[in-house]
């Protein structure tokens, strides 16, 4: 198993996400769909995207089909292009339970 798969299970991100999900559930809502984009020059994320989708769907208690994650680069521009950081953008649709 690769190190990204291991860290995905124990990451602070998943812990924080579960707290947000509990908060959302408290308002009587649940995930309808999630579409995210990760911007990074390195590492190349294509091999990790299925695992990321699975972990996020699991945290939301949702189907993997409700979660879409894609990766892109900035072609060497900006702080991501200089490999000084990673960006992530997400749009989440919620529905009333």
C-alpha cells in the first residue's frame, strides 16, 4: 500500500471533514454531489484520485458516484507551478434528508 493511501485514512483532513459532515447532518442535510479539483505540479495525482474519491465518499456515507475529483496543473505558473503549494477547489450540492 502506498503512503498516500495510508495517510488518507488518518489525515487531519478526514477528521475535519467528518466534523463538518456532522454539522451538516445537524441541519437535516446530506450530500447530493461533490465536484473537486486539486491543482498541483507534483506529485502527479492520477493514481491517487480513486482512493481519494473512496475516502471522501466513505466520510460522507455516500456513493462513490456522488464524488468527483480531478487534478490539474498550472503549467509552471504561480506558487503551485513553482511547487510551493497545492490548491483545491470544491463545489458541494446538499439535499434535505
